[in-house]
């Protein structure tokens, strides 16, 4: 295990004069602070001790019911018994890995993939099989080829396929409906489990919501994960896993050994807000904030970034993904960006389990102020223009990918595959 | 993994007419509800968004400082950097196991031991080596014999030794100071790590506090765990691990992959109360409540229990441990106790990793009302007198231990050893 690049970047972001697009935290101005102050007081004063006692391992039953009703409205048929509340969906990833993975088992991850997911799985020593993305999300055709050949050579059986389908972290892309359908079919056909991790799905700025992968699943091969962190309050750490009852029971037993139960007070506050019908209202109220931030970033990128650089067009969520010319190394450049221009980002390499992706960057527009977005991208554009010129002038560069750690066991796909396919949305 | 007997017993306890000594929850009347209502409101209203954002993986720095200062006052020299805040100390157990255990590695557990600890370790497939307790706690002489012979035959290296030193769960006994000193010496000598799990230590009813095992440790071989759950509020899920900086850093990396961070709002509330000097005051104010409950239970036990039954004398904490005559099976009796007398307890067998202990019971006085303690023990005494008479009359009984699951791998100590040594305090 190693400290992640993103957490290290968070530390950078705490320095006052630096404009950071590193941390993908929600925008603080979206938090319902007055509401939480009022409801927290009311819950403790009215309910008294029962709001502060240990809760059930599975989470408060009424909040599980709320989640089940909410998701049923989106086509995922489920009841409270299908829902486990967790410490953010990150804990769901850990618990799923805990109950499914033996060392060497194969986990399919997106390339690039969410590093928090990769870190959760990595604790159980799997073989990773990275499958590239393009602007319609995970390349199910490449996945199918991999499955047909029996998975990566030398790896254990394919147990999990981890996908962030909407406004993907780190790339911002969304999986198309045909690919969602195919992914569910492949899971049934080859007997693995898809983890559909959807923390950003409710933050859609435009277009029609896509059907959840779970709704295509006829064989109980998809576990759906959601969270209140991005649409309400991250500091309560309340997420959820939704799946077949026997799986939820196993996850609950694992959670019992892991931390007994989640914090009940935060769950109570969320539940009280849900009862008042305020959760959906709140989500609807914050979408404009993020859409504006995205628009500002896309405008600034078009204005200030050099022609040689490409980036994605997110229809929602927090992130834009930037692809630099081959030969550039974003991780190695970062200290210079901070020193010369007081601007920070997350280098993308850690999102590639096969050690590629050195020339990629994740930019989060979620947390920066509107003013900082314009100024920060201006600075970063200025920096990148100098770096591109350096590259052109033949200044020494590292091999692509060389700074991004060793090849993960079982990671066998070609290094060049698919990366270039992202980032065509100027 | 399997659902624990204690969690199952919690469900029983929810039925209205049953007096339950099963769940070892804190007494609800000890919770500072009015204070939490006020402080929760103030924290959210005054601090705003920063009280609701994701927090650092290690926990709020100021609260880590508070813990470090508090423990330094008890002889454990440490700074904030030595402290990791966790989702209750249960999460610390999981994380420690995660970073130290390979399958087959040997974990020394008390016999009987805390089943939540056993469950946490068991997820990582260790060999357990149970070491018996007596009224001075873990038998360090037996432990030493085991270590001298190179650990249990067929098991991996001894990595961890898990001890609840004060008012032990489930037995209520406290480890004597000579044994604490010896345990720290053995850890250094044989190169394993002692986990000193101390959730109840501040709830001492009489006598002088014992030195922490960590204070005898000259070689950084003891990790100390504490919790705000028993002395303040369990529903916030805030515990802590204290140890050498490199270990804390490793645990933090593991926590990052496990759930990113703990709930920051609960930490803020605790911190605010700490700043006002209210945590120690609150702890002092609730000790009388628990002492009274213990006294009521001990009085009732003396009055109503049959002569053939023995129990421990806890100087603090939540639990009394009951040893029934050989040949009785507490797990098998439990449904009859509930049906015939509407009283519930936790059968002790699950606390013995070697499958013994069928004739033991844990009684928690922490959560029952004063009135229920007297009435419940009266009922249970009546029930036990009938059961003892049944045994005497030669009614069929199971073999001792046969109902308590299979022998754990690596569990090699004699089944009879040590159990009889507990429970001599009538």
C-alpha cells in the first residue's frame, strides 16, 4: 500500500496562494449548513439518547427504505433489505473486495480508473485487468475479447468489474446505454460481478439520464453503489450498496467485523431531511453551481490551453480529463507547475494500473471558486505552453509512463490502447 | 464469516417484554443529549461548510492532539502524529489486522476473548492461539510457554497479541501490573505486537487505575486503542489507535483504501466538547450510574443465583462473567431462558476460539435499567436453579463445548485449561 497521489495533492491544496484543481471535494457552498444545524439540534433534542446509541450494522432501517424507494423510482427494483449503508461508498468497495477476492483473483478496472477504487481492491492483492475507456465509457468490445480468452494470462478468475458509469472519476465521461446493456450481459455470461459506482449520477447538467447498469441485469450480477457525499454532506460519511439480499447479508457480516456500524447521528440527520422531502430539492438546487463551474472551466480551457492538448466534455459531475502530447510527464511537471505558477492538479498516471498514462491530468472544477477556475486555468495554460515548447525543443523527457510505478500483476493490455481515444472534445 | 451471537442477541433484546443482559451497549441515560444538541447546532452554524466537508484520513488534527495530551497525562508519551482516529476502535482492529496479517499468521487471543476482536482478525484468516485468563487477566506464564516452544505447532509466526486489559469484555477482569509489565517484555523479546484495547478503562468504580501496558513498552511493541463510545457517545463512531509514527502512517494508508476518512461532524462535536473541558467532566459524572448497576447486579446474583454457579467481580466497565457447572450448555439453554423467563444473555462459547466455554455466560449490566437488573437476575436465577436440577437429575446434556463451533486452526491449548480459574468471586 502507498499514499495516493490524490491525498498528497490535497495537502498541496491547503497552501493558501495555490489554486488547486487537485482535490475532487464537493463545493463547500453547496452544503446545507443552516439546515444541518437546525436538524442536528432537533434530532438530538427530540430523539435523545436513541439518536446517539450504536445503530444496526446495516444502517437505520428507515434510511435504507428511503434509498430503496428512491432507486426504485429510477428503475432499480429493491427494498430496504437490498440496501446496506456504509461509510461512504468507499467502504462498500472495501467490503465487496473483502468478501469476494482471494489473492490473484482478477479485477477489471477502467483505464484510467478511480484510484480510490483501485486502492480498495489492491489491499486484497488481486490481479488487475485494465480495460480502456473512450468517450462512451468502458470499451466492452475489448473487455469481451479479454473474457473470451479466459481473462488475463496467469491471473485468477475474473471476479469483479469496477465501473463509474456517470461523469466518471477521473475522466468525466459517461457510459452509453448500449455498453451498459452489454456489460450486464457479459457479467451474466461470464459469471462475474459488476460494481456500478454512481456517486455523481444525480449531478447531470444536460441531456437525459442514462439507465443504470443494474436495470439491465437479469441475473443479479450488478451491485449498485451510491452516496450522500456529493449531493448532500460528505462529512457524515454515508453511502450505500444495493444488491441481492444474500450478498447484502454477507457484506453486513463483513462490516460488523470491520467497524460494527456506521455513525448513527449523521444517518438520523439525513433521514430527517429525507422525511421532509429536502434531499431531492437540495440536489436540484446545487446542479446550477456545478454546471457554471464546468462551463467556466471549459471556456478557460478553450481560451488558454495550447493546441496540442486535448480534454473531455463532462455532462455532469466534477472532472475534466486532460491528455498532453506523448512524451510529457504530468507527475514530473507538477512541482514546477506549483513553483512557477502556483497551480496544482492530479497527475493521471496513478489511474492506470498498467503504468501508462504519464501524459494525463485530472482537473476538478468542483471545489475551486468561479474566479479561481478562470485564473487557475490561465496559469496552467501558460505553464503548459512553456512545457510543450520545451518538449518541442527536444529537452530531455522521461519515457511515457516511466514515472508511474511498476506494472501491476496481471495487467496485460497494450500500453497504447485506448488512451488516445479520450480527449477529443475541444 | 458468520453473524455473531452477540448481534443476534441484540435482536432479541429489542423485543419489549424481555429483560436482556445481552447487548453491551452503554446506558442511554449517560448520553449528553442536551449538550450534543447545542454543540451540533453551534458547530454547523458557526463553522459552516468546513464542519461538513471530507476530513483528513487520520482524523481532525486538533482532536488527535487532544487524545495525545490526554494519554500523555496517563503516562503514554505521544503526540498527535502518534494518533489515528478510527470508526470506533473496532476499525482500528480491522486496520491493524489488515497491515500485519497474512493467512496462517498467529494471533494470540484471550480465552475467553472479545468476539468483535476475534471477528476482526478472523477476516484475515489467521491461526488463533487462545491463552486463558484468570482473575489477574491473561496468563502470561502460559503465553510464555507457548512462545518458547515457537508458537502453536503448524501456525505461522506470532504477529499479534490482543488484550482488553481493564474490565475485560467479556469477563470483567483486569490485568495485574506485573502481568502488564511481563506482556510488554515478551512482546519485545519475541517480536510481536500487543494490541492494548482499552474502551472501558476510564469507567473504574473503585481501586487505583493500573498503568497502561504501553507504558512498560520500551521497544514500540504495543499499540494502544481507545474510544469515545463508552464514555461519551457511541453513535459518532470515534475511536483511536496510538502507536509509533511509521505504524500510524501505514494504518492511515490502509484506512484511506478502506473508507477515505471518518465522519468529520461527529469529530468536530467531540472536539468542541473537549475544548470546553467537558469530556473528563462527563466521564466522571457517569461512573456512579454504572457502579450502581454493577452493585445491583452483584447483589441480585448473590441473592438469586444457585450455589453451583460462579461469577467475576468487575472493578469497572460493563460486564459480569458467569461460569455454570460443567456439562451445562448456555447457548442451548438460551431459547428456554427467553421462552420460560423472558430473560436474555450472551452465551460465552463464541469467546473461546478453541470451541470450549459452553458453560459460560456474559451478563451486561450496562444497559438494563436498575429495576430490570434486579428482576432479570431473579428470573435468570430461577431458571438456572431449574437447569442445575435438570443436570443433577441426569437429563441429557451435550458434551461441553460441542455446540460452540469447530476448533479454530492453530488453536492448540488444552480445552480445560484456565476456564475454571475464573469466576471464584462469589
